[in-house]
């Protein structure tokens, strides 16, 4: 048997920080997620984990490469023609060099050619509706059964289409009376109904986690398997998905490895970390040396209390979703600064999948005013980012400092937005 831990990365769509154990003032909820709450209680939970982009493919590409979307070339959705260029070295490729076998079970959203991602094996491919928990539960169990006695450690990416819209595909809505509406959304029955379906989808996913974890325990895989639960970006609601506000870029991250003191014990990590930090962390855990040509940093020293932080600021971006909307941000512990490169007639974009449902239909008429070029928020007194201070004389020096730091980052990382409009890609047929 191997001494290196197996690694399972379970990743959902569009979940943000909606989970029972993430019940906070900024994301209050009444979710019943006992299996994931147990994972957090026995492992570690990150409260300030951020993605690099508030939409699917770009954020996932950053997990794969530990590079920002404008660096690895995946600046839009794979189902709209964007691909993670094959010149990138991916997480499976790095782990294979450390003696791991690598496997994809379920959904990926990084490329039209999943065979280029570096996995040794690919599960059944198909349209996204094929990659839902009620079809994947048996595949997850079969994978674990087939690899329980491997002589080499394995890395497996378990991906599901949950909890993408339409929520009604995945679970049974909870009673609307039990729903708690987060402060970035209005208290309205349309929103409440939407959230009740969202809750149901999340709770169905929690059931899948319970099945996986119970089976892992039965076959002796729990103790030496690092189980990671995360999501790609914020929830599929207005002012969240496709925006750089915290609901769009702040995501859940749970890690559990019973045989390791640093990945067990119910610790809560409040230091800011990014999805680009996952790749070097896993290389570190796999007894390798993280490469220097990436943007992420291993969080192992943070977990060992050797350092108090791994990064002082968070960067995130968006270029393409259904439309061209290049925006970039810098977030510190106290402030958020957003620069909008294109004028919009609305305060922010509401993606098509949200517009088709209750909350999008309700909110679309409330955001019809031009978006400012610059946005600045004081997160200490305004954690919900509701008051734009970019034009405030009191905050002028802070705005100028953050703007300078943001544009220095754009220059250092060679963001093509500085050279002008970024061309779109042609749409193509896509199997997830």
C-alpha cells in the first residue's frame, strides 16, 4: 500500500458558500447538509476561499493550472468555443510525475477535448445532464471499489452538474417557509421559491457525499484519502454568478484527511486563499516541490501554523460569458476595488440561466441603470458591497492605491485586456 494519500476532489457547479456549516451573516441559510457538515467538523473548513472567476470554465481552468484565466487562455465557457490550451500543464500531469494515477469521473468544463487534460482514465462522457448525482452515484462507488487495493495512490476528480440551474432537475424543493434569504437578494416570494429549489439540489448532493463517505469507510479508504469538497464559483443568483462581488467569487472549501493532523480536527481557517493555491498544495502533499512558473502558493505552511497568511490580496476576473464583459478586481481584508472595462446599460450581468427562472425575472427590472467604471467597497462596514465609494473624497487615496495595485498586477501577469478588446471564440458542440 502507498504511504502518500489518495486524493479525491469533488467539485460542484454554482454553489458559492451555501452549505449548512457556512451559515454566516453574509450567507445565512437553513440547509440540512449533515454529511458535508460532518466532513467539515472532522476535517478543516476555509471561510475566505475565493475563485479566480465567477463562471464555470475559467474558474476550473485555474484549478487545473494554478494560473489566472488570462494567463492560461481559458477566458470564456467551453460550451461557447473556449478551450484550455494544450500548452498548459495540468494538475493531473503534475500528480502523475509524483507517482499518482489520475482519473476523471463525471463532469469537466475546461475543454472540448478532455483527453488533453492529463487523466489516465476518463469516465463516461456526454452532455451535462448525464453528469448528475442520480446517474453518477454508482460510478463513484464503482471507481472506489476498483481502486481500493491500488499499489499506487490515485487522484480522482469527481464532478457533478449540480447545483447548476434548473435546480428542479436534482432534488425536491424544501418548504419555502424554511428558506433564509441572503442579504444580497431582496426578500421576495419569487426569490424564496428559487432558493427552495436550490436548497433541494444542494441537499440531494449532500446525500451523494454520504453514500461515498460511507462506502469509503466500509472498504478502508477513509483514513488515507484526502477528500476535498469545493465548487467552481458563486451561486446562480443575481449579483452573484458572473459578478466580482463576494457572492460571485467566495466559495466553499472543505478538506479532510483523518491520518493527517493538519487536515483533521475541525479547524476553521480564516486566512484568504484562492483556488490557484490548490494545485501547489496537492503537489506539496504528494511530496513534490511546487513549480515556480505558477501563481498559486501551497497552504501547508499555513495549516502547520508556520505562517499566518499566504496572500494579502485576492484577484479575480471575468472576460466572456454570454457576452463580452471584461472586469477585474482586487480584494484585501478590508476593501474591494472593481474596474469595469466596458460600459453596460445594467449594473451587472444576469446570465441567461438565471434570467429564465424566478429570481432573474424579478431582478431584471431593478438593475436598469448604467454601470460605473470603478467600484470601491469598504468591507468592514459594508460586507454586502451595497455602497459604491469610488467617487467618495474620503476614500480617494484608498481607491487610487487599489487601482494602482490592480493595474500593476495586470501588467505583471500580462493581461491582454491592456491591449484592447479580446476576441471571442466560435461556439462548438460540447461533451462534458
